[in-house]
């Protein structure tokens, strides 16, 4: 390791934890105590740290950052940590998650590095491997689906030796306690949507979704809503749609079949995963001469573009920006802890909110 690399590691350690032990840190870097002592002397001469008995502390760094705007800006150009972030896409849903993480990175003086996988298992493994090998201090990752026990990705993340936080994904029950995650409570979102529609007087409600990582949570919430209601007064139906296929007319035909089924079963309200499907379904309903919400109510799940539909769609809105912010803050908290400190794994679920619009409630 070069002197410059050692100096950067020392300063990052001091800014993250405020102090270091010479003996412990020399062993971590794989250098002799004398080499580390020379590094500390050199950095103290530059007023970047203060040597104390057994190591160093960092009051000088805080003082440099608190000097006028020019000095503070100069002091903050060196990030204290680099955090990798792997997402399935940067086109839908995840831009807000990235913005939340970016804000938290700025607040913590960290560098955020983002990669997208286009839902490819091979690409997410390759990017995770590349970021870990490049020396990121922590990693946030959203796999294409649930992490499976003893899969190559699970083994790599477990053995990475850095904090790893799953974002908006679950893991199999047997490894749930070993990997940390921050995600939306999608089951709660489904329950909120059902309760809202029931309050509007709907008695036969359908949840429809194409295969996606979110579906398991929606199904769980839908089942809970079923168990909590009187089957004589409220009927909940579940409908699977075909896998998404961009530009394929079969997607629209699938939604037309869903509408036929809803009419045949006297369904008056539908919850649809994904704003695009919800908006296309809305147009089909209107084309058949039905009124929204008087004859038919529609709730979208995601709230990316639901407000811009022909009839603005009521939507369940996951807290995407807060999700990214919380995940990065968890990474930073883990980096601040001593390397040998034990901690209880964090499994954080954030609640989505219901944004009520004209597709379920008549405008005043």
C-alpha cells in the first residue's frame, strides 16, 4: 500500500470514528507500527490530525471544516467513504430511491456509485463483484428477486467483509437474520388500498399484477385483508397477469380479458400493480362506456405517473426517496462502528401512503 493510500485510509478512519489505535490500525493496514507512526507524524504536520498516546484523534479535521466557506468546501472534497448502489433500472421507480440515497450521501460526505442491471441476475452478480473488488466501503443492492439461500450472490454478499444493505427486497427466511434490509411494507400498501375501496362502498374488489418482486408483499396484504373482513360483505379476488413484455399487444389483450372477467363477476374496483397497466386499464374501462369512479374504481400501485392519467388515479405510493435515504444512512452507521463490534441485524420496513385522486372518489 502506498503512503498516499495509507494517508487516505487514516483520514477516513478518523472522520468516521474520531479516533484510532496505532496498534490495531497498523495491523489492519498490514504495516509496521513504525510505518504508521511516520504516517501520523506526516499528517499531523499538515494539521489533519492530532497524535495522542496510543494513536490519533481528529479535532483538527473538524476545525478545518468549520473555517470559512472556502476552507470548508475544500475540506469536504475528499469523501469519507465510497458506497456502491446496484439497482435493477434507472428508468422507473428507482430514480427516486437513488435521489434519496444521494441526499444522504451528501449529508454524510460520502461518494455514491450507482450501477443498473436491467433485472439481469448475471449483471447484478458481475456489478456486485466489481464494486466489492474495487474497494467500496459499503454496498446497497436491489437484486432482481428474493435472495436465495446458498446462491452465488448470497455467498458473495455474506463474504464481502463490508456492510451490505438490501434495498426493497426480501430474503429467504433462513437467511433473514444475517443480511440487513430496508424495504417498503407492500403488504400494508395492499391493505390500505382495500380498506379505502371498501369505505367507498365497493364489495367485490380485484388485485391484479404481473410477476414482480413486489407481488409477494401485495399478496400477503391482500390475504390479511381477506381474513379481516366478512366474506358475506366483501369479496376479494386475485388475478395474475402475464409477464410484462414491452411493445407486445398481448399486454393490452391481457388487460381486456381482466376487464371482461371483472364485468362477469360484478367487480367494481381493481388494484393494479404498476402505473402503466393501471392507466391502460382505465382507458379500456372508459372506452366501454363505464364511468370512473361512479361505475368502476381503479387504484394504481407505484404512483410514478398515476396523477397524469385521463382520470387522475388514486395510488399507493411507496416512500421511495425515504427508502434510499434510510438505506444509505444504515451503511454509514455500520461504517462508524468498530470493525469487531457486534450488532443486531436491522430489518427496516417503511410504510407506503395512499394518495386519493379522482379514480376512486368523485371530485367535489
